[in-house]
């Protein structure tokens, strides 16, 4: 596999990327899908490189898939979590990152509860590429990439042909880094975006004063929002980020916005469902839909490894041409 040279030095979000950058990441991801299907799931592409996964917020999918991705590329990978590190003794994020940089890693993958944490580190670390694995309410770029890869595969199109679809994002958009990264990605790819949820969780700034005035449709009624949807992205209700009363009660939210088979009757008959996980079954999505024939959730998780392999590969080989 030949990677086109990545023009980005870090992966901090989808917003700073160009359409060409996204296509490069998605095309390489698709090629890495094949590596994970082999009996021997390993290539020597990043042999001799060191990757540190610094996860200071909980994660199952992202952390496991970055570790697997690094190992399948033959890099040396280590994982650090908040509870097992000197963060618990009060060490700051920057001191932690500088300490790790002193051990000469090539890539630092960071998850942090603060929006902007990955950018903050990228501006201060001089020798290490930084990958954002989710920062507060800001961005989760590899999630949007794996969602797009999953949809390209489902619709049987290449990344450059993936456009014109009605993508409906439902739920707690306000607190969602997954939603923000997907909005940027589908804007660049050329899909139509509808955001659905209560006005407290889908502020009008996403439509009127945001980066794409008039381009994003907002609906506060689920029935109106789901009409003709080709894809429904169900967001996790972020119970840990609801410090203010954004909804009257979970029961009320579920009554109005839970994605059920009945609610999906107005969507396109072939409509498919994405959920980044972890799901609150029975709150934002019914178990029947989550596990049903429209659900691409397992495929999303599966593609997470390929997307993270492509990300690490492109950043880890920026300075040299590599073939697998
Ligand atoms: N989608 C996602 O980021 O899941 P994790 O929190 O389990 O990594």
C-alpha cells in the first residue's frame, strides 16, 4: 500500500481537514480493512515506531481499537489511563505529555474531558504527532471517519462518490463531539444534514450562525426530522454532561425522541442506523432497532480498527514512503 503524503501533522479534528485529506484517510482505511481480515493480521508498516495511548476519560471502543491498530502495524504501543497514572497525584496534562514525549514516542493519542486538549498539546509538543481520540464536546475525528467508511461500504460507493444522502443526527447534539465531527465530515463529503432534538440540545447556532448558515436543517419533531432519512445517527444521551436541566426528564426525552421501529416508518425504507456507543438502550434507541437488521453498529466497531490503522499509518510515515 502506498500512502499519499498526509498534509496534516496531527489529527485534531475534521474541521481543519480538507476534502482531499478526508478522502485520503477513508481510502487508506478501506485498504486496511483487508489486513484485519487476514489470518495473520499484521504488517510491518510502523515497525520501530512508538505510540502512546493516553486516555484520561473512559473508553472501550476507541482505546481498544487504537491499541489493536498500532499492534497490527507492528508499532510498540502502550496505554495510560488516568487511574493508573500520576494524574491522580495532581500532575497536569502538559507535564504528563512532556514526560511521555521525553521517551521519544512518535504518536500520542489523547482522550480528555476538556474541549481543545489535543490542540493544546499539539501546540506545545515539538517532536510528537498528536491524535485526538475525543476531547470534551469538541471533536471525535476518527469516529466520524469510521462512520463515513461504514456508510461508504453500505452504499457500495467510494469515498469520493459518497454524497447526496440525507443524514439525520438525533439527540444530544449540544454535548456531542461525535455530532460535530460528523457535521464537518458530511459537509465536506456533500451529504445533507438534519439535526433533531429538543431546542435545548440542538441550539439554532448549528444552523443560523454556524459555519454553514442555511445548510443544516434543524427539526424539533422526530417525525419531521426523520422524513426521507437515508441514515439515522443516534447520539448517546450524555448523562455525565447534563449538569443543567436540558430536558424535563429522561422519560419525557424518550417519549419524544427514542428511535424505535415505529418512529422509523417515515424514514426511507432502506434507512440504516448508526450509534457511536455506548448505547443507553430504551432511552435514545430501542433494543429492537439497536440489534435490528438496519443497525450497522457492529460494522462501525469493526471499521474503527481500520480507520485508526490508516490514521496512525499516515501520521507515522509522513516523512517516508511506505509500502505494506
Ligand atoms: N464511540 C466511542 O468513542 O466509544 P468509547 O467511549 O467506548 O471509546
